[in-house]
C-alpha cells in the first residue's frame, strides 16, 4: 500500500492548499513542505522493503478502468523505477525550501502546481500500462508550462514555456499513434503482457521510431534540444531544478523501459544511429557550453551533454552499460539540481545571471564557494563523487561496444573540465565585484541532502547497483 500512501498524501496536500485562504502564505508553504517531506520518507521505505533478488514489479496496485477493453490502471515499482521515484520525492521538498522567500506572488497556485507535478511524475515512473503512461507523460507538460510561463524570471518566459510545450507535445503524438497500433495488434496495453509478445522486425522498427520521437525530445538529443536552454534560462530556480533533475530523466527512462524492453531487435538495428546522434550532442553541447555568458544557459548545455552520455550507455545493450546509465542519471539528478540551486542563490542576491558580473566571491562567501567547488568537481567526474562511477562504467561499456564511440565520449571529460573549472574560476577568484552575505541555514539545509547523495553514490555505488541489477539483466541483449 506504500504507493497509495505516497499518492494520497500529495492528493490531500493539494486539496488542503486549494481550500486555504490566499493570505495564509506561511501555512501553505509549511503544508507543501510537510507533505512532500513525508512522501520522501515513505519513498525510502520502498527502498527498505524492496526485494533485490527478483526482477518482478513490487508494491503493485491494480485498479480496473476499462475491463471490457482490457485497459487497467496498474502501478508498480522495479529496480529501474525505484530510484527515479526516490529522486523525484527528494527534489520536490528541496525546491519548495529553495523557493521559500523568492516566490512572493501567486504562492497558492505555485505550490499546487508543484504538488500536482510531483504526483504526476510518480505516476509516470510507476505506470505499467502504455495508455496511462502516455496520459501521465503528457500531463507533466501542463504544470511545468505554468511554472515557466507564470513564475519565470524574464520577459521571454512565455515564449520559453510554449517552446517547451510544443517541442515535447509534438514529439509525443507519434507515440500515441504507436500505442493505438500496439493495442490493435496485441489486444492489450499492459506492459507486463506486452513483454511476452513478439512484434515482427518491420513493426518493431516503425514503433521504435514513433517512441524515439517522444523520448529524444525529453532527453533532449540533437536536434530536439532547442527548447531546453531557453526553458532553463526563463524558468524560476525551482523550475530549472525540476527540469534538469527529473524531467530530463523521462527520456532516458522511456528509452530503457519501452524502446529496449518492447523493441529489442529495433534497438539493436538503430544503435549506430543513436551513437552518432548522442556523440554529436555530447561534443557540440560541451563546446557550446564553454562560450556561454549566462550561468543558467551554461549549466543547461552541460545537462544535454551528460544526458546524451546516458543514452550511449543505454544502447550498449550490456548490463554494465545500462546500470552505468542509470547511475549517471541519478548522479545528474543530484549534481545538476545543486548547480541550478547554486545559481539561484546568486540570483536571489543580485538578480543577475551574467557571469562577468561576478568575481572574488571566495573572499565574501567562503561556505557558498566550498559547496560550489564540491559540485563543480562532481560535475567533471572527480573520483569519490557519483559522476565518476557513472562515467567510468559508461566508458567501459562504450569501449566494449565501439572504441571510436568511447574515444569521442571521453572528450566530454576534457571539455567538462574546461567549462566547469573556467566557470568556477571566474565566479570565485579575481577582484571582488559584489559583496553579499554567505548562504543561510535554510540554503545549507537544501544543499546538504544533495552533498550526501553525491558522496554516498561515489563511495558505495553498490548500494544503488544491487536493487537495479535483476531488472536490468532482463532487458539487455549484450
């Protein structure tokens, strides 16, 4: 019943917020923070009670919806979705805490949008029916569209919101056509039932392409990445954290769950295409990040590079490659979220994200710079951090699949060092351009779980690898 408890707490939180008067801003924030924090604690119980020896779905909820048409709402968790659920429940209370003082207008709709978004994301990662996965996958767009378009920080926020909405929606329309075809072919949209159905190689290729259009826009892969830097720059800090920390994972999760799970032969066939597109994305976005003058835009491009590395790991078709991709996805959730929160700290104080306006902060904000240095090192894969484990295993799996791909993917480590260290140097050292207070206790509490998560995964990755091993072993072909 744990999944029901998770969803029910969020639903109750949403209803309570809707009925509270608009003047009770502090109470609304406390209710939103309390409900999301409780959901995170309960999600850890999913991990504690998870049976690592089986690849079967656990904590399953089976609700009748259209039994005549053989379509039911089925929710469940396996080793692949477990950590995505936990990552989601961790990021949301941190976002609410980070927005505690920065969001002053429209507090109620802002908090309701965040709780609705968390509810939908948990449903996406646990849905075991294609129809419901598609519904929840698309419904994510609505609260995120509002968050960017209403609480964005600059004048182009409405344009950015529409870019985000249209790019991801249009890509997903082909997936809807594919889901309808699958239903007519198999007579069911149950994921577990479809795993036992053999599609012809011709059908697999067309279905794979239809799903690819949707997931590639979410990762995002070139040339579907145009919306991401724009959305990041215009979104509020919490919106950027959700985008980078969770929403980009919908693409990699979809590739692993559906493209590799349902269409393995087509996945093998299109692997060279995926490698070419991903490697182009890694090199291009890394080079583009170096020349950025806006803090958020720079980190946004680095997110594209890291997520394209994840896709390479997924399509190596090996256990080590897929597990490395999952680890790197989780690591990216920690590190990129922290980097956007770091930018949020600067923006809250001086309302600027232009890099050249900052300098010498090591003299006035030493604790802030220490945290910034830690996540800069994690972003470029320092041993002992989560990114090192994921990137090292990714390169091992890429080398066994294609040595050229491994070499080109490894260039991201060099380029990552270039843009990460150069950014840190410009912000931390040099002449003091701006003087401000160091981070507050509230801001430190926001960063602390991300620091702990990054260190634990870097020092003891087996804690995360063991639960996902059985589920991953069932999906790979190498």
